[in-house]
């Protein structure tokens, strides 16, 4: 039997060629999808967005969230039809050729391994504040060892670990939304209904004009990165096609609700210009409604959020490089799998930069965070663009050759796919003209150029051979 989209030998079940475990449950995938993008970018970074856009940050999150939702629907369509541990890297190869699969896979792997080091650094900063006697680099080393061990054990252990991590983050947001909503209507002790004065006063709903909405979108769009990991993990569930469809459906709408809902109650309860960019707006709201030790509580939540994202990104990066090795785009030595179905060498390869960051934290503890983020700032948009182009190319082929697998079709195809591509292009152009975002775009473009050049050289060599 051969794969109808690639004309290559297909596995017996037609879905999962990888010799990986299939022990992730539906609840693991659902919570991975919910927890993957709920991190420090929301709990702390949203303050910067509010300072840029004012109450109109709600619109910024809506625009960014709709873009992420469209990308995930495209990816969900392909993943439900062809579950694979390489996810969009596999689909890019099927749709556009080996160069595209190579580029998408390695760019995303690069993004994840850098971000997991950034998350370890952020968590280490918090832990160092609790125990100043333990240096920041020591904490990074501890986190790297703990999560390497976690990812080397059976995948069901990773799923369970991530389930409870993500559950804590989701519970924190739900509780915050309940308390803040009660405060908005004056239903908490010592609170009065606030009305819409904070939304319409202090310069109005659009104090910085439409330009503020755009600038706010640039500040928050990357907070939605991480949703893609759920489609990678689906290949290791007991029913990949059904599991990924359910996870994508539930995660996207709930996350949009969490993000937009949070921003709505924050700017309703507090004047937007009273929030400091470096302060968590969640802490400011909890302090304003009289929740004791709000700062310490939120610091713990952010700490857990960072470690949860580190864990998920290490998992996603190891499966991506494993898939690349399967297709001959990475060293074949990475294909070795343990008896429990864990690609241990792929895990070690993916965590290597995390251990390098231990040294970076030892040498430059105050600046390493910024430089690492700049290096991958716009890579996510490049990957999203490849997902959209792949879906444009594969949709017709799926309809013709395996229509029974089109269980999660993209809405209003192809119009919304083209709209999403135009939206990504617009964000990239806006980043070029934004002083704060331009360095991220240039660094990321450099990384993408290197990967594309390597892919092109490999393609030429393959044709000559």
C-alpha cells in the first residue's frame, strides 16, 4: 500500500508511520492545547499591550486571535486527515516539496528550542528572587535536568505532567475572570459597579487611534504561538484523527475567550493609563479588589506557566526533529526509540540548547533573555505562512483522494485562507516599520534565510544525484 498524497510506502494503518507510543488521552491533548499558549505572555506581557493600545487592546487581541484561529483551523484540517508527529512540516513537504518540509521543520524546531531556553531563564529569575542564594544559572540547570528526565520517560507521564500544569493555569484564569466579573458589577465586598467609565474615559476607547490597535496587535500576536504543539502530539494519541479535531475545536475558542475576556475585565476595572508596562495587569486587578498577596499568588502562577510551556516545547521540538530524521532531513541516529516509544536521542538533541543557556545565564544573566527572544521573534509567522500555503495546495487533493478524512474542513475555503495569508503579510510589513519590532523581524529573517539556503542546496544535490 502507498500513501496517496506522496506515492511513498504507507504504514498499515495509513495514519501513523512513527514507531512512537500512542498513550496520550483526549484530556491530555485538550489541556495541552489550552495550556500551550497560556503563559507569561498573557499574565505579564499583556501589560505592555495595554500601555500601547489602551482599552482598544481588546481589538488587538481579537485580531491576533482570529488570525491564530484561522491558522489552527487550517492545521486542524490537515492533521485530522493525515496525523503525523511532524505536523505542518510533513504537510509542507507533501504540498510544496522537500525544501518546504525541511524549512518549516527546522525553523519551528529552532523556535521551540530557543523559546524553551527563554522560559527556563524566566522561571529561573523568579526562583532566584525567592532564593537569592541560588544563582540564576543553577536554577536553569535544575529545570533542564528535571524536564529532560520527564521527557525521557513514557509519553503518558509527559501527558499527565502537562495536564496538571495546564490545569493550574486554566483554573487561575477562570478564577480571575469570575472574581473580576463580580467586581465589575459590584458584587464583591467593598466594591461598587464600575460601569464603562474606564472604557470611555482617559482618552476614550481608542486613545492611540487605530495605530494603537495595530501596535498592540504586534505586541500580542506571538502570545498565541504554541497552539501548534497539539497537532504534533495528536500522532501519539490512541485515535489521532478524532483527537486532534476535538482538541483544535475546543482549544481555539476557549483560548480566544480567555485572552479577550481577561483584557475586557482588566480595562473595565482599571484606568488603562494606571497600569505600568512591566507590571502584571492581573496583579493590579487582584490588588484593586482586595485579594491578599495577589502579587505572590500570580508570581507562582507565572512560574508554573513558564515551566509548563518549557515542558510542552521540549516535547514538541523532540517530535519535530524526530519527524525530520524520518524523512531524511535530520541525522538518522535521532530515530532510535526506547521500548516505551520515546525518541530519546531526539529529546537530547532538542534540550541541548537549553543546557547551553545555562552557560549564557552564567555569563550574561541580564541580557540573554532579550537576545534569545529577538532571534526568533518573527519565525512563528513564517511557519504560519507555510501552513496556509500547504493547506491551499493539499485541500483539493484530500477532497479527491481521501474525502472521508476531511472531518475538520477550513471555513469558507479558500477565501479565509487567503485572508489569513494577507494578514500575516500585513503583520510582517508593520513589524518592518515598527522600531521595537524591527530587530526581531531582521534577526528572524536572517535565520529563515539560512535555513532556506540550506534547503535549496540540499534540493539541488538531490536532483543532481
